[in-house]
């Protein structure tokens, strides 16, 4: 391994210039899934709101609380997606947290008296895929940016403080 893993990396991580083709494709695939998840969360919020207006909710307080919770999640997801396209380093850990939450919802959808394995799998497959891509070195480098991600000769990451941290 060379002393500088990302010698020709562009200073604009969102452009993907200077990254490997696999990293570029992985990064854009992650961003595409985030766009689809953002759209799905807005759709679910609208569907719940429509259900409330039509009168299908058995408890008004529960329905309003669920709608507010879904809207908060949708705003978070949209902000994270925009940040991912802009190359903000915080979008990667935020996306990992979102995917972990999505996995927990998927597992819950597959269990119990009212189990819906089809919905569970639709939630689980993209979540596991995004987490898998976000922890790969090439995609991680895109989200962290060239100035924050440098690998030393011993295969250790050099953080922004200049301290060596073992690769995970």
C-alpha cells in the first residue's frame, strides 16, 4: 500500500473526481437510495395525513403523533440526502444511523401477529446495502473528503488532528 492512499483526490468530495470508479458508483448508489428513501418517507407522511383526514384513524392523538414523528424523520432524511450530495462529512454517520433504524423497523415488520415480511424485506435490503457500501474504504473516502481521509504507510488512518487511528 502506498504512503498516500488518495494522492489524486479532488477537494470536492461530492464530485467524485479522483476516486476509483467503484467508489464513485458506490457513492452515487448510496445517494440514489437516500433519494428513494426520502421520497418514500414523504409519501408515507402524506398517506398518513390523508388517512387522518378521511377518518380512518381510531385514535386522533396517536395518528397525529405518528404523523409528526414521520415528518420529523422525513425532514432528517431529506437534510441528510442534500448533505450527502453536497459532500458533507456528517451525512455518512447520519445515513448509517438511519439505516440501523430502518433495519429495526424491518425486523419488527417481519414479526408478530400482523407480520408483513414483504414490507420488512423492502426495508431491510436497501438498509443493509447502504451500510455495506458506507463502510467500504472507497465510499467512505468520498464522504469524508480528501483532506479528512489519508492513510499512512502502516495502513492507519490519519484524522484531522494528525493522530493515527487503527483502521476498522
